[in-house]
């Protein structure tokens, strides 16, 4: 079976704790609600792709624990294939996170934990599945696996999108391996020293990049294609929880890219999906469907 998009990277079981205000050092903040939900940046991106009509597959490792056992069915029920996932034996814990959400702004702080035994081995990465896909999506949770998968995809002419939002020892190597970098808001300035997103993207751009994009939160998103910069503003919504919004953006970006949309249409579609995600709690549970995203796009800003 061939897939439209294959993803390698983070999955997570999230405990979302809503608090009465921003969490500052040496402060006391009241908890106003808590829920257990499923997420993870690559899992959420793939669930978005599936919700928007693509055939999506996740490749990752889970611990033999309750958390891992619960996450796989969550992917499957959302249309994400898990055939190529692996289960670790022994006392390996699946990835978890505690997410603190400010009930007034929807802003969140993520406290996460991941066992390095969840890293994929080279023989656990199915070359034929990646080479036969229309797109590969990776993050920097497991850099070695992401790099190997990206190189397989690039050799097969498969575009590689990314979710990079923190600087690591192998960030420069990862950026060179992907063909469509999608970066978190702080990344371009941190990598280049350029505070202007336009100049930062131009500094980061390489010949192997088909396009390079940065998400800008409430300011929307920006993308460099060739020598032209595109900017698309965010859709105004009442933010309930921003968890997963960037992941949903990337899933919608991939869907629009694969159907051949123009750069400005890709950004608008992705911004609409991310805006809708902000109106719901959780990550996987905030994934919008195609009708909802299309309606918001048509409604205008």
C-alpha cells in the first residue's frame, strides 16, 4: 500500500492542565481543569493530513505500557496507518507531556518526557514505504531516524517537510536534509541572528529547498519561494488552547502542497486550519475537517 504522506517523529499522551493565569517562577497558580488527551507533533500533523483526505502513515516506536497501547488506536481511528510502528519490550515508557494552558489566553507551556529507547533503528525504517510516498514529514525528536528517512525520500524525489522549533546539535544537518523546511517562529532569528523574518528566511534558504516557511503565531505565516516572499495573516479567532496549532498548520500545508496549490493559497489554507485548531482543546482532538477549513478560507479575514 502506498501513502500520500509518511511521518517520523513525536507522538505523545498529554495531560492538559488549565490554569488561572501565566505560570511564572516562584508563583502559585490555581488549576481550573485537567484532561488526558493524545497528541505529539508528528502524530497531530498526520491526523490532520488524514482528516483533509490524504492517506497517512506513522512510523514510530511505542513502549509496552498503557500510554503506548492507547495511542495507536487513537491514530487508527483518525485514519492514520500504524502498520510500520514498533513496540519496545521491557520497561520503556512511551512519550508523555504535561501541558499547562492559560485559560485566559490559550497560551501553553509544555513539560515533556521521552525515553531515548524510543529512537528508531535503521532497520526499523521501511525504505520502500518512504520512497513510495508523495511526501515525508519529519521532526527533530529522533534526529538520526529523521536524517536517514529524509535521505531515502530525497533520493526517490519525494519532498520532505519538517517540524523544527528548537535548535539542537544536528539542526543544521537536518535543515540541509529536508526540501521544505517549516520552522517555528523563533528558529530563523536564532539560527541567523536576523530579527527580520524576511531576511532570516533568505539567509537560511539553500538550493535544495523548494520553499522555506516560518510560522508566526498570531501574525500568521511567511514563506520564501525562489526569490519571492509570501505572507499570510492569521485568521482572528477566540483562542481556547493553542496546543497542536502548529502541527495542524503543517498537516494542512502538506495537503495544500500535494494538491498543487499556489504558495499564497498554501499559507492561507494552513492558517485557516491552525486557527480552527486553536478553538478546541487538545492536539489530536483539535484537528479540523476539510469542510470546516474550506468554509473559513471562503469566509475571508
